[in-house]
């Protein structure tokens, strides 16, 4: 069992720093991105049963069980260490003696189409939590996500052993056996989830960045992984069913909203059929939306729930 190290959460002062970039995205835009009905996908999925007791009697009360997605995190995937395209948090992941550079390997051949690319990755709590909660509440009772705004859950410049050397994941069966844990479907494979580090053989820069983002999301939505990170998980409670582990090609575990190099107000899993915009500076960002189910507490004792199957 690997010990999970916790990253410090007191980082609010860094939000005052600006890492000026012409193509950077800011918190105001990210907050606006959380107001997406398509990504929210709000629906009623069942009924919860509660036992409410008074000094005189007990009654069974019901409440509606709902399911919707929550923008838990912003996942950035970028080339130059310290150059997170989300400008207010860029100084959270500076270049260090163990993580100084980035970029692609190349032989400088004009017909070259197979590059070993490298991407840093940061997973940081989505800044739109408060605005999103008010937005979702318009549809009815809404569920709380697992993240805290601006909290770093993974910063690859500090996770350098795993991210730059693939230790110990380079020896995992998933990393050694071709065809396992692939992002994409037959005929449109973007890359393998394992080893969950920053290097990837992929000619298309957008696809490479997307696979690296999937890897980062895979790490933080699990506990006990051999990385320096904080898990992005909530505990199941009576009337509350949080999102679990992110799985590639599975929208029921989470989906992605493109934020950079341009903003999309829809969500999808990788791969998707949209045009794949290439970032000139190799910096990309996505919002990671994950599904939660919950119901309003109507009594002291939770008796269970019934799903409608819709």
C-alpha cells in the first residue's frame, strides 16, 4: 500500500499572482463555464424514504432523488513547466530543480508524425462552485461536489518521480500490455491511460493533452495511488451518493468541458467528434464534471431509496 501525501491547501495568496499569457484563461471565464445546462444534465432518478419521528408518532416521508454533474476540477495539460494556462494559479506549480523543462522530442524531419510528447498536468478545484450551486438550485434540490475551489489536488511539477520517470507505474501490467486502459475506441485510439505520467507517443497535440488530462483525473479520483496528490473523493452518506473513480470512455463516471484554447459550453468524454483546436503554446485546460446523486433529508432515519431507472 502506497502512502498518500497531502498537498497544502493554504494557497489563496497565490491567487493574487498573474502569470501573464496572451492565451491564458482566467477565473472569471471559468466561473462562467460552470453555467452549462448540457454539462449539468440534471434529472430526477428516484425517491428516498425517511422516518420522521416526533414525541407523539413516526411517519415515513419521501423526497425526490436527483442526479446531476458537478464541475469538480479544472485539469490543465501544458508543455512549459510553470505555465499553467489558468493564469491565477500558475505559480502553484513552478519549475523546480527536479522539474524544470518540458516539450517534445524531435528529429527535425519535415515528415515526422510520431513524437514523444510531454505535458505537465495540474488538477485544481473548480472556482465556480458557489455560482454553480445557485445555478443548479434553479432546477431543484442540488448535490454538493467533492472539491474545494482553488485547492490543488495534483501538481505534476511536485509529482516528478511518477510524472517524469513513470515510477513505479512503468512496471504495472496495464503499462506493459498493449490495448489495456486505452482512451478511445477501435479506429480512434488517442493513447493509453498507463503509465500515468507526462510522456505520450502521439502526433496530435490536442489528443496528447487530452490523454494526459485523463491520466491526471484517473489518479485524483482514486485513493492510495503512488503519486503525490490529494484524492478528489467524497464519502457516501445517507441520501448522498458521490462520484467514484473516473473511467476512460465512460460518461457515467465523468465528462470533460473544453476550456482552453477555446471555451465550449458542452461536455463529452474523450474521444469526441468535435473539431480539435490546436493550442499554439501547447497549453490546454478542461473542466472535469462528475456525477452525483442526492435527496433532501426529510427525517431522522434514512430507510432507503428507489430508482426509477430513467
